[in-house]
């Protein structure tokens, strides 16, 4: 079953985030990684900040994973046991590892990923974990956040290394979090530059404020022949097959992977799809919908020029393929 991953921005989505935290708390019988050990609640003062980011993942309508990123503020300014807000609720980030020295050496605004929660039956899905992190990192990049801290556990260490997190200290056991952790940081701009470099049709990034993620398992259908083209996808990782129906037989005609954009013409024309798309491997895609696309086009008509550039490249590629066939 496909998994949808997006920023939790509506009241219902925030409620789903809190319900998921409670469910995990009930499952484990302990506090959420020690973060709310002082209150026994599933929320704290960071959740009321307008610049706190929550990401949520849904599978078949059920919330299955979430993460949170908060602005990093040294304890002398906010949080810590000397918080000016409420002594019963305090930020424990610097009680696990003192990030103040690293923060002082880095330029710009920093964030801290302080919650990553995934239901047990989905915890071993690497594509899901990566998509959660990538969704957040794309949001931070758009907001011009320079760096992000994370207490990396062994379960996610391979994923964070792949994304470019670097260690700030040796791995040690945290009594508060009850886990071995490695204090780490990621420079957001270099990560995002690498992501952009992998995209063939970079003009589509003008619409990135409407992006969300979808994760497909091998064999899942991403798009179906004959349906209205209401969504386009950009393959972030993995591979998909293009399938056509011929005499009631499904025939794979091509395999495409990272950086390829699919279904963008349907966003403009609303025509029915001429082929089906199936995930060949675990595949993470960036997606955006026709409704949001048209809304942005209404507000910024000049964006149509970027779409024309993409259409022009598609036409040129088709002409080249046709020329090869004629020579063939």
C-alpha cells in the first residue's frame, strides 16, 4: 500500500500527529524518547510555535509515522531547566549533548529534529524513513534554514550518513533517551544542491511549495492507464516501469529512475493517462496535484513559461526517438 508523506499543516493533521505520539507511548509503555518525561504528556511548548515543523505519513488513511523539527535555541535563550516558560516543561536537547559549541561555529539559522516515531510494523521500511527525512529537509531548504541537528540512533545511522549528516562527537549511551546516540549535524544547502542536481526538469522546482512525498512498494501501481492526470510525480529514488495495454496484454516498454518527471502534461491538459506506471523497486516520489498546480498558476501566470520549457524538451526527445526509429 502506498504511503503519503507531507507537512502536517491542518488542524486535523496536527491532531493525527498527537494521536500517533500517544499510540506509540501506549505501545511502548514509556515516554517518547524521554522528551516528555517531565510532564507525562505527548506535547510540549514547542508544539505551539508557528515555526515548528511536523511531518506525518499516512498508509490507507492511518497515521503511521511522524517527525518534528524545532528551532535550535541555546538553553540560555530558551528551553533547559531555566526556561522562562514553565519549569515543568523543558527542552532536553542540550541535556543529551551540548550543541552550543557547534551552533556557535555555524552560520545562519539552525533547527533540531527532536522526534522521529514510526509504528513498529513499518519501522524496517528504509524508503519510508528516508522520505520522512527528505520531506523535512526540502521544507527547511525552502525556508532557508542553514543546518539541522539530530541525535542519531543506531536504527537510522545508515540513512543519515547517506543524506550527509556528519558526526559532532563520539557515540555514547544517553540515560535520558535510553539509547546509544551520535550527535550529528547536516548542512542543508549542500544536501539540497545535490538533490537539485539529480533532477532533469529543474523548472518544476518553481512549484516546490506544493510538493509532498509518496512511497511505493515493488509492484504497486503509481498511475493507471485511462485515469485523469490529476497528479505528477518526480522519482526521488528507486525505479518504475512504464506499461501499456496491447490486445489485453500488459507490456513493459521502459524503466526509468531517479530524477525523471512523470505525468506533468496531465496537470495542464487534464487528459487521461496513455500508460500505466508500476514501481519496480521500493520507490520514493515527490508528488504534486493538479489543484495546487492550477492555484499557483493563477497566482503566478509566468510559471507557465517553465511548463512550456518542460513540454518543449519532451517534444524534442520524442522527435529524436522518432528519427532513430526511421533510421532503424
